[in-house]
C-alpha cells in the first residue's frame, strides 16, 4: 500500500516495495503472531520470501490485510472473511450484508439499553430515599432537621402517619415533582409581593389557597392547620430565610395573607387548634 512507502522497506520486487512481517504488524497495529495465524489458516499468505526466508508482503498482500481488518471490525469470523475474499465477489456486496447485520444488532442493543435504562429508572424512582437524599432533591439542607423536629412534635398524630404513608413509595421523581410545584407557587407569591398585592386581597387569598393545596399533598391541611404552619414562616429563622432569599418581605407577607384567608374561612386566629 502507498501509505507504507514511508516505512522505506529494504526489500523490493522489481519496482514494488515489499514489507517484512514486523513492518506490516507495526503499520496496522496488530501482532506478528496474528499475521502468522492468518497465514496458517490461509487468510493472507505473503507473496515473497527474502534470501534468508523472511516473509515479505506485497502491496496486494497489505491491501488484503486491510480488508481483513475491516471485515473483522464488522464482526465477521475469520472463516467467513476467507470465503468472502476468495469468492471473487464485489466487496461492496459483502459490506452491505454486514451493514444490514450490524444494523439489526444495533437495533437489538438499543432495545436492550432502553430496557436497562427503564429498569434503572424504576429502581431509582422506587428506592426509599433518606431524609438527607430528599433534602438534596428539594435543595433544602435543613430538610432532615425539619423532619426530625416534625416527628418529635407530630409523630403521634394521624396527619404524621398519613404523610408517611403518602411518601412511603415516593422516589426522586416524585420529590422533584413536588419541588417543582412548590417552586412554582413560591414564584407566584414572590411576584405578588413585588407587585404590592394586598395580603388581605382576594388575589392573595387565591395564591395562599394554591399554597395550601401543595402542602395538602402530604395530609389534609385545613385552614386552621395552614395558619398554624405559617407562624413558623416568621418565627423559625430557617423558614424565614428560605422565603426572604426568594423575595424580600415574602415571609411576613405570606404569613399575613394566610392569616387573612384563614379568618375569612372561619378560623379564630386567637384560639386556632390543629384540627
């Protein structure tokens, strides 16, 4: 092959350069042992020998080696390659056949990969997450701490058990979906603060109802419960920081808006109980 002219072989046959087995092996990135094996099975037999009986490969031999490598890369067995090369048929015919076979294999592999991806997704989504892992999904470094405190305070209540039952089968996708809902309503609340919406207004009431509905994914959140939960948005520095980081004044505005909405729905704010 012309590409091997740079090797400057010391052997020639007329004007044609000849190459030793070592030169051919080095050029094509294969071992001398491989070339010897191919010769033994009649796949490629060097055309010439040196005066010291070294195998010498002609340009045609090198072209055959290259063809063998191409066919081998398509997954053909050596016996099949030999039959193809010795048949005299067009290489294009055999390459098209190999391409069709490889495409079928590719489709099968793509199907297997898709099945494995689905199993992995199901495994990850069905895996029970730790509070720390849930916190990572929610982007809340304090989630695990909140959970421990909530369990200490509400662990004996029906609402706590309900929330545990609801989330028992939740995986990453479920928690991520809940986070998306919370982010969406928090964004709307932040816009309301920026636009100067009165926390006692009907619009504010609509927003806090959406907020209450998102919290209600875990257990029934009555207006009284919503009001009591909202007290923590101001009193607990962690919750206050969460809302203030999203929009200055949001913690106070949200707590006030929830209070107005609870009062409109019959809650006695001075005597509110968890029911």
